[in-house]
């Protein structure tokens, strides 16, 4: 906590400190306090009584990233556009990735890079009566220092898994969309956000065909082995229209691209630079097996030697949808 001391206050503070050399009551150190005393301190009659003209003002502490995002979600539920916009930095960016048949945007990938674009995006969602059912919130403070460089504070990542619905999607025959949001928060402001619309659930669900690969969102059940321990907790998403996303709670979206299946084999094409240099596709072939809600991947072919391969096989991955 920093105090702004005006010149007059600095002189008065010097006098108080000089008086306290002769003996003052010790100050409690049980914890910081942002409430300053309003009463004028009473000193011995032989000493002058000093009355500050104004108490120094404490610099307010920024809310935690978790508080920011949970309050943002409340504002979205309330349809309060102005309150929603207050949580975003003026230079905030948002990327919307849609791999569903029920789209918010005409494009697979849409970027919003200005306050006006963000405002128009959220205004349209709120006018369409966005509802959000939060399933879980994952917070990570283990964000690489490079993410915080030049941002004016330490960055935190918040990943939110939710079910979201809009009037237009309900009218089109969908119950809700399965959504994964990843936020980068610095000093109480959202710096960037990525939104993955993984799956739009129809009002009448179609049973999964026997032995069909189960799309959905899978959570890491334990940390990946070295050298990928920095992955931490995260998700592996197999979305509609054959797109996959590898998401780290520490680092955001690590990898994404198309996938296909052939029997019990899963073929992935990565956007990892190492894989793109190799210029071969598919980059990874895994054998998949689902036991209950646990997905296990076993390497069959690794064409590019990417470190991400160790993460894929670090399961089992627990299916959350």
C-alpha cells in the first residue's frame, strides 16, 4: 500500500516522528489496514497538539482475477453492458473460436481488438438474452513472466467452463452451447480473452453411435510430466466440426487444429511451429480408449517431435461434457 504525502503532511509527519522518539505506543502488526484513524492524536501537555489538515489516502488494491471474472459473469447475467465493459482494459483483445453448427459469428475465428468492437459484441449478446450457467472456475497465478511484461503488473489466468444460451439459438432448436473462456487479468482489468464454443447441444439429443469417438471437453487429471510440468491443470477440447484445442490454465491456448478419427485412432494436425516446419500431416496419431469418463491416448506416430505430444499422453483425461 502506498501513501501520497503532500509537502505540508511531510512536515507534520516529521514532527510526529520526532515526538515519538521519546516514546509512543507500539502499532499492531497483525495485518495491514486501509482505514486511517480520524481522531486527532493526543500527546503529553508539554508537547504541541498537531491536527492534520487531511488524512493521507491509501491506494486501493486491485481485486483478484477470480473476483473480476465472477463479477463480470454476474454483470453479463444482469444484462448490464456498462458494467461488463468496465472490466476490460482499453487495449483488451478478444478472440472467438467457433466449431459448432450454431454460430455467434459468420466466421470460424473472429477478433475484437478495440473497445468499440468489444462493446458491439457484448451488446449483441445481451440483447439476445445471454444466459450463463457456470460449471467451474480455474485460476492460475503461475503465468509465464513474458505474459506480464509491459502490462503494469502480474498476470493471472482464469478459465471458466460454462453452458451458455441465447434466444436465437433456442429458437434454432439448441438447448445451450458448451463454452470455455480463458481470461488474462492484470491489475483488475481483462487484457485478453479467448472464447471457444465447443459444442451446441440440440433440444433433442442424438445418442452417440457405438464405438464413435466422444467429442467434448476433457480435464487434465494430473500435471503433465517434465518437461511440460508448466502445463499445469487444463483442458483438451474435441469440438464439433473436427477441431481440437489444448488449453493450459497457465499459458492459455497451446495448440489447436483439425482432427479426424479412423477406428480407434485419432489423427491431429497441429499449429505448433515445430510441426509446421516439418510440413507433414497429420502430425500426431494416437490410439484412443474411453473407460467410463476417462480418455487415454497412446502415441502411435509423432512426426514432428513437439513437446505437446507428452501432454496428450499424460492422461487419463476426465470427460467433463
